[in-house]
C-alpha cells in the first residue's frame, strides 16, 4: 500500500480499522464516524520531522505502528481510492505493543 501524500509538520496518516455500524437503542444505524470513543488504526505515513522551540524533533511513531487515537480533530482524506485520517502526534493516545 502506497501513501502518495507528503505530510508536513507534526502529522501522522492512519488507515483506520474497519468497524461496522452500530444500532442505537431506537434502531437507527450509527456510522463509525459518529461513534464515540477512541478509534484504532495503522500508521501509513509520518512527517519526517517537526520543530519544537527551534529544535528538530522526529515523530515517536513509525509506519506500521498500530495506534489508538482520538479522531475529534482528524482530517479525513482520500488517497488512491482509500480513506485515511491525518492527525497530530498529540491526538494519538497510545501505541499497541507488538
């Protein structure tokens, strides 16, 4: 899988895990994007570095990491007919141990 978008700054691109739709108590379908709580996915691209107080800092995340993230501030994009979300490092709640 190729991610053909170069990320700038403090950004990580995530291929979200497939989660089915849920039904509300009233019987309505709730799409994944409207479901509450953190989501998980796999890192597909990471910006090369970002600056903190003028110092170059590398992201703590690597391509292939399985992460748990808060999607509230996520940017949704389509690259090569696939849906991804782009988040800041701070929006990643944790990384699953391999």
